[in-house]
């Protein structure tokens, strides 16, 4: 892989310029106004895959945002790597909290600042450039397939049907994804577990119209107050979620497993200082790394109702809303948790309001094997470039597609991510280290190399 | 007053057309973008007062929105009526819930539909037209002064300084205001009590940036969840407000007073049906008319935080906000309640968040005398035009200026309003009955007549 590495070093600036070009396309999947940019981004990626050496590329239209497919098949007897990534990004708001425009990438303190810099344009594009380097130098040791979608941030709705329709075409020996974080730049790690998610939107309706709080206040159930009371009831004073049955299927880790987790470096004071908070919270009896990876959660991700403009308005609004998500751990399932939530949330509504719960999207929690050839290949690749054996780590986020590919294609994933928790993905001032971007491009070819070797 | 009444009948259509012209000016005081319309509305009113026969008119600039002053002094020995009203209106949002554009008045089912139709453009304009009718027919029996402000909906901030600077000019024997409701069109009433208000905005801050709920969820205090928990704690299960000291100064009505209140016609089933709710709430042990007039309240008038757009975003926001108002009854004071609220709200904040409370505006609760000459004049005027003696009624809303005029000028108010609770002021589809608009114009001259007679 030496020629590949030389090629990468020789083309570093261009690799960055191209990523910037991709980032400048505001491909926000959640809002209809960005629709045209979704196709622009998909087309850009398709062209890049062609130029990188793909034999065949396709823009596959779906009911929502297009999926980019590409492949390079060298020889049928060689193992096949299926690379998954996504070109859609989170909305940029609250836009006023960005230090620079979200879709105009800049370099500051050795990091790329922009929406999608890390999640997942930066991490996905590393794979295209690693592929280009191996192809250009004729060192590609595996067949490769790419599936780059545009709906990851909104629940990957189109993907199941697409996979079903293209099961034969997508066949592979491993699913390779870079959409996760490492512990630190000097503590490389590989994600071996992901939390699932159940995401709902709730609507609490009271009177049939907005009311004047002077005339009606005191006698009418205020939907905002009701919503707040209901949300408050979702957790007890020990930070445990009160939804009946919520913890029934949660797999508790053994003392040995917890002790092993506790070995990863973690400092509470540094963590609090980084976030600027004086205290943390969460379910009683668990450490911060446990709370953010092996324990389920419930967070309100958005709330609104009544008058939210400048000044004051004395209104009792007809409706109040919230977006609520629960992170799930093995063996919870998103559909069952959605149902438990819905029943409970309706049950705790005070008389005088009506409750509607809409299920937005879900993903299943997963744990991947550390004993597979693919995991070993990733471990060896990272040890090669970082000079340190990576730690297996369970992570708090959700990548819904991992379970999906496993269920539908029988292919297992390796989650070799190069981000950091401090990358502020989904937040203002999202960033991605240049160190991380280039380290990813350098490491990926070794994964191919070791995966081919170990598969022999 | 027969010529006055004849004049009114002869000019009904014009009186309506002029009101429509005023309503079409979107004079929303709360939002800076409407600034120009505030002056347009004030200028329109000044011109109308000139045409109606005022000797002297003025647009008085303030730090914020202008105040319109006008007067007609017939003879120093005659009593002077000071008419107060406001030309500013509530914001129109949520705009999507209006059946017709808020600033394009239309007549439907005998009612004017528009923002400000009742509050207070409709009710205020009745006074200008009654004044015109009395002046045109030379039947005006009192001196008259008008003070029409543009900041009522945002707390009348400029008024105290204006009154202080113009105390001599504003001297009067009674303050006449139409900015309240009657029980029903066939149950005329006069408002003899108003609740006060304390309006605050709260900000709950957690981490120093928006966080990804997968990466951080479970360990970090989510400001939205915290805000909801804090709001939930503001009332107990009996609907009583839990702020220490909140009820200490509340005047409890005697059994006799409560029995007298219970005599006013009220039907819970009709009330619930009108609002489209299956149940009501409120402090245990009080009737709906009591809850909405003689008991203090706490309502969230607005709440926001996190992602509130289309689709989903898995964010733990850095901040969450709410606008909260408390209606006050004698002898609570807005400043003391604001302080009690602030201390309590900070005290119940969970560790890991910071709380900021901004006092937006306040007004003191008032009770007016039913034994005064002014009250008797209003009673006789309404009995004359409605054919029924009006009932004294305590009302739930707040008119901050009533206490202000009393404190600063020593003048007592008569709250002779012609609106109905169903007018949806502060809500989409605000309306004002044509019956009510014309009945107001017809009744006001009799008030002047009886007030002059009783003052002799």
C-alpha cells in the first residue's frame, strides 16, 4: 500500500478542495426547500466516484432523496467491501449561533468548520479518496461497492425498499461505515455497539382556539402547562424513565463488562469543563460513559407552543408540541418502545386536553462482534496508522442502517469512524479535524489490504 | 340626547367604514417591523378626533409608540370625562388559524372579524363616534379629554412618564374606558374588578452548545426537560400555585360576596362546549367564574427550544425558553410576585442548568367602587339602552393603566365595556358584534348625560 500512501500525500490539497465543494451544497434532507440541493450533492458524488475509478455509477431515484450507487468489480473470487455513507446533513439552525456561515467551510485551528464537515460528508468522502488512491496506483485488493444515501438524518425511509429491490447487486462480505467517533486522536477506538432510537412528535390540544389568559386563565387547562407536566412525569427523581415496561428488555452488563468499559480513559471534570456545566445528571448508579452508551435515554429535542416572538402576548394557546426521542439499547426495539411511549403519554394526559403521538422514525440498537475478520482488519489498519491498537467502544448514537443491512443482506458492519465527540455534529460550528480527515484516508486502504489478506 | 341618537342612526354605515379603515392599519406594538404603522394609526385617530370636534389634538411622541391626545373644553365648571383607549393590537399569529386575513375586516354573522375589531380599536372608536354625535348636535354636556396610547399590549411603558409630564392637562373627574366585556348581550354588566399581572420570560441554559443527543444523551441535563420539570413544579395536584408566599396577600371573598357572584348566569356545559373541551381545571374549591376573576393564576403563554422545524433533529439544545404570566388579585402586587417567582424558579432549577428570569411587565389588580357617581351614571346609561340594569362583575383580564391613572392623577375609572368573552381577542378570528359596536356608541352619550346630571 506504499504507492497508495504516496498518492494520498501528493494529492492532499485537492482532496480537501473537493470536500469543500461538496460541503458548499446545502443538502439538508429535513426541509423541502433544499430539495434541489439534494440532487446537486448526489450528482457531485456520482461524478467523483466515476473519476475515482468506479466501473459503474448510478443515481437511483427514490420517493424522497436519491441514492448514489457505484461499484468496481475486479475479480469475482475477491472479497467485496460495501461502503455506506450519507450526503444529507442536519439543518443548520440555530443559524445565529454559528461563528461562520454553515455552508462555507473554513479551516481554523487545524479543523474544518461547516455543517457536514464530519457528519457525514467528511467521513464519507474519505472513502472515495481512499478508493481513488488504491485504483490510481492499482493497489485495490477487493471489489468495492458504494451506497451513499440522502435520508440518513431523517430516518432512511427509502433505503429498505431500495435494498430489497437491489439485494443481488448489493451483496458484499462486509459493510464498512465511517459515521462514528473515536475516544481521542491518541486513543483510537472502533465502535462495536450503537444505541437505537425511537423519535416521536407529540401534540397536546386544549381549547378549540387560542384564548386570552386574562379572560380564561385559571379555569382552562393550558396545553403548554399540560405538556410540561407530562414531560416532567416521564422521569422519576432517580433519572429513571417511568414508561411502564421501558426497561424490561434492557440487557444489563456484567460486572466484568462494566469494569472493562471503565478502563477507557475518561475524566468527569474535563467533560464538564468542555460542556460548560457544573453538574451532570442521568440514571442513578451509572457512570457517564455508561449513561451515554449502554443505558437508554429520553430527551426532548424540541418544544414549541404559544407566543414565541418579541415582547409579550397573554395567550393560552390551543396547542403545544414537542419532539421527543429515546435512545435504545439491546434488546429494546424501536416499535415496541414507540407503542409503550404512546400509551403511557396518553395515559398521563390531564383531563381537558387531547394527545396525538406521531412516530417519526426508529432504529434498532446493535452490538457488533469483535471476533470477526472484518473487525480484526479494522483493528490492524488503525494500529498501522495510529501506532496503537484501537479500543472496542460502545457508542451512544444510532445508525439505523446497520441493523437494516444485517437483516436484509446478512452482512455485518464495521464501524470505523474517525470523528471525535467534540466535533459538534448536529450543532452549530460542526467541525472535523484535518488530522482526522487525512488519517481516515490513510487508514482505509489498510483495511482493504488486511481484509483481503485475512479472507484468503 | 335624542338628537345625538338620531345623528348616530343616520351615520351608522360611515361609522363602520371608518372603523374598517383604522383596522386595516396593522398597528402591532410588539414587533419592530410594524413601527411605521403605529404612527399611521395614531395620525388617523388624531384626524378623526379633529373631525369629530376636538378643540385641540396632539400626537405625543414617546420613547416607543406615540400617544394621541385630544380635548374639547366647553366650560370650566362642567365635569370632565377622560377617555382612555389604545390603538395598538396583539400580534396576529398564529396567522394560519385565521379564516380571513387579520387586517382585512369582514362582516360575518353580524360580527366584524379582524385583529383589533374589539380590542381595542372597535371599543375605543365608539367613543370618538359618540363624541362626534354629541358635538355635532350640540348636546355634549361635559368637557372631554382623550388619551389613546399605542403600548397597551406591551405594558404601557411610556405612559407613566407621559402622565407625570402632563398631569395638569389630564386632570379629570372620571376615567372612562371601554376595554372589557359584558356577561352577554342580554345580560349587560359593568366591570368593577380587574386582575393584575406579572409577565416574565425565563431562560434555562445547559451546555455551552447544542449537543448530539446520541453522543451526550443520558448524562447531560437537557434544558428543555429541565424547563418542563420546573414548570410542572409551579402547581400542585390541587391546581394551587406552589410559589412560597404567593397566596399570602390574596383577599378571600366572604360567603356573601361569593353567593352574590354565583347569581350571575353561568352554565359550565355551555362554557365547555364553546371551548370544545371535555374538562376544566383550576384551583380546587372554586367555581369557573371565581377561577377567572377573583383567583390568581399561572399560565405559560409561550415555550420554545431545540428543533421545531419540519422532520426530526436529534439535538440537546443549549437553551430553552418560556414566557410565563401570573394574573393577580387584590392585594397581590406585581413587583412582589415577580420577585417571589424569580426566587422560587431559580430555587427549583436542577443542578446542571442556569436560570435567567426577565420581568416583562406588570399591572396591579384593582377593585372599583359601585357607589360612585361615575358608576351610577354608567349603570343608568346601560339600563337606558339595554332596558336592564347592568350587573357589577369582576373580570379576569388586566388593564394596567387603571391603577396608574388612579395613583398618578387621583382619578377613578369606570370600566364600561361592550365586548363579549367569545370575541376571541388575542386569538385568531377576533371579532366584535355590530350590535355591540352600535350599542356602545348609543350608550356612551347617556353616560355623559347622567354623569353631568349627577355631578350637579
